[in-house]
């Protein structure tokens, strides 16, 4: 049972729907497992909750 966690900034429901579908398909093809066994968790962080190169993303 593959478990995938994706950490990212906020996205629309449509974007997350497409992402989950494509990630699941990749695991099905690469590992030859049924789609029903692939779990995908999307964890979102607001721009003020993470940083890059020493600066909050909200300040970039």
C-alpha cells in the first residue's frame, strides 16, 4: 500500500484533484499496484508558514 504525502502551498480543489489522479496513476504504472491501494495526502501551508532562502514566502 503506497502512501504519498505532498507538502505544498495552497492550490485549488481542481488542481489537487488532478494532482492526486496523476500521482495515483504514476504509482499504478510504476509499481503495478491497484489504484485503490494508493493513498495520497495533500498537506498545505499558508505563505506565512514557510520560507525559502531565509525569507517567509509571504514576504517574497
